[in-house]
C-alpha cells in the first residue's frame, strides 16, 4: 500500500523537501515552520490513505477535506493555513506557498520511481485531493493575511499623512498668529518685516491647503521642480520666521553670516519645512535665557546646515528613536511627534542626510548635509 511506502520513507521525503526549499533563491524556513508545514502534511496524507482502506473511507475527509474545493474544516486546511501565514510573515510570495507543496509531490514521485513502488489510481486521486486542498487553504489564508497587512499599512500611511498635514498647518498658523500678535501689540504697520512674515505664513497655509485638496504629499513631488537657490537667502528667510517664536520662548536666535556665493539644489519648500521643523524643535526644548543657533557653511563637497540648542542634552539612546513617527521626548508633549520625521523625510528626498549629536550637558546639534553648489543657476 502507498501509505506504507510513505510511512517507511517519511524522513527521506522530509529531507528531500528541505533540500528543495534550500535550493530556491531567498527561501528559508525555521524548524517550527518545517514542523507545521510540509512534514505535517505528509503525516496527514498517510493517515488519509490509511482510513480510505477501511470500511469507512469517508472519515478521511475530516483530515484532508472533500474533493471539489468546497469550503470545509479539516486538519490539512488548518495546518496549510498556518503554513501560508508563516510564509507571509517571512515576506515571501504566493509562488512559494504553491512550490512548498509541489516539492512534496515531486519528492514522492521521484522516490516512488527510484524504489519502483506501485501506485493505485485511487491513491493518486487521494494524493491530488490532499494537495489541492492544502494549496487552496494555504493560498487563501496567505491572501487574507496579506490583505490585512496591506490594509493596516495603508491606514498607517493615511494616519501619517493626516498627522503631517496637521503638523505643518499648525506651524504656519502659529507663525502667522505670532506675527499678528506682535503687530497688534506694537501697533506695527503690516508693510514692514512683521507684515512680511504674516504674509508668507498665510501664503504657505494657502499652498498647503491647495496641495491637500488634490492629495499631493510634498514628499512625493516630482524632482523636475529642483532648482539652485541662494543658501544665505534661504537661511535669512527661515531665521526671520523663527525669530518671533524664539522671543516668545525667551531665548535668543543666533544666525552667523552665510557665504553669499554658496547655493544648494533641491526642492526649496521641502528644505524650508525641514529646517523650520528643526528650529521649532530646538526653540521648544531649549532652556529660557539661552540661545538657539542656526549655522550654514560649506565643508568639502557638502553644505551643512546646523541647528544647535541648549536643551541640556539627550536622554540615553534617544538619538536612535527620535526620528520615528509620533516619537516624543522630554516633558513637553504639545506636539504630535512628527516634526523630526518630516524633517528627515524632506532632507532624504533631496539627496541629503539628517543626523543629531549630543553635546550634553549643553544640548544637541542637528545637522542637515546636502550636495554643495558654488554657482547659482
């Protein structure tokens, strides 16, 4: 009987399946997965064939399920579903699910030919039924789990986009409110510097809202809008907008002179957003009556923009997590923990890097590194 042949060669068949798995590029399996995958299926197949030789052959359906693909609970279905989920967790495709059971079928066929073991037609039908049900249940579970993972990922991305929008909206609104309050308290003309800050903030708010209406994320804007622009003018604009926030916090914003011959190339709006977020973060956490410094200079073939503060230094291991979404440090939790994430994404989108180094007990320094351009175009 074929089940006797399979039972006597279980170890050899399992070994051949493992070897076939190992030969496929990128495929690996843990001991637990091997136990819950093909080897377990082999035992279920043997039991099915044994029962079908008894006077109650239909009882085998509880193990291997019915023919025809109808949905039914079975041991084969349960273990195959787990095997499909295991492969998804490892990042494999649906092809791997099918191949794993195909490996066993090939191993059985090869070994039967080598050992000249006879197969009855009904036994082959049982083998095919078990394989069909196992593959169907594994693929079905794989697809369900993949859809669930995809739905979770899309929900997370949508949540991050909404958080990004709210964060930037609050930034621009906060600057506009500070400018308005300063103009109102000092009875200032809106044609001066404070009025310019208010005007730029309102323009940024308008642009942000327009972008959101067509669901365009700034981080995904096409690269054909990249242009060279003056580094000194760039820094001056950022410093002007951040000055009011620094005054409100009771700290001093220091901006050393920038070489007027230096330029950077990239998406200006993204880089403005990134640097403004770093400055806002520095002003938020720096101690009163200290200073926040915004420095920009050339170093070899790079332009470095540094934001240093007097926050007292970083907590242990903070540098490893501070760029993660919704990560917040310190006791001030007025934000939503996206500022540094947005800054890093914006810098990376412009072929740059964003790093932080601890200068405790003084504070920390955030450094944006971008390709250097010395001639404006």
